[in-house]
C-alpha cells in the first residue's frame, strides 16, 4: 500500500511534503490528469490539467527558494480535506533579485477534493495584499499575516 492509498489526508500530506522538498515529480504524482488548481486571489491563476500544473509548479518552486508549508490544522470529511497553513520562503521576482530573494511568511487555506488516491481539485484561499506588503518592504517580512503568493502553485 502506498502513502496515497491510506486515505485523502495521506494524499494531501504527501503532496505538501513534496512541495516542501521541492520535488516536482512527487507533487505532480499526487494530482489527477484533470486536476483543477483554483486560486481565489486576483494575483493567482487557475489552471486545469496535470501537465499544465507540472509546468506551473516548476515555475512556482523556482520563484520561491526555501519554500516550506507548515500545516497548522487539517480537517478531513470523507474525500474533502481542508488545510490551514503558514507558508514561508523567499520570493524571487526575477533573476535580477538576489539569489536568496525576499523572505516572507504568510498564512492561507487549501481545500482539496481527493478521489482514488489523487487530488482532483484544490482551491487556495489567500489575501495577496500581505504577500505584496512583505516583499515590497523587507523590514515587514517576518510579520505574520494571511495569504499566499500571487503566482501561486
């Protein structure tokens, strides 16, 4: 039995762990062919499909060195999983910004639909204003607040 066969919570944990390791293949292995990656923020972009997600997650990880999602709370109801998280990383807008980027720490919420051991739909709730505030003013980068970066994965 694989980790994905142990229920929706295990699938979501494996997905978040893959993102924390920066492992694109492992993250993509957790999502279905028709995966819907939905963002509620005006800075986020909803995409559909595993291969579109593979491309997007690679860009995301390159833009956020040191990415780490800390799971603050997980709620499971059948095939639905909700995760409150704190995301920390450094943000690199482009190669022109220092290799380490601008550090930030923000909070957000994922809502997952898991079927047959794969994530079929993920909704990411976040307030991009906190992210923008932190990366535009490095002195604020360690202050907590809600949100997820606008180029969301």
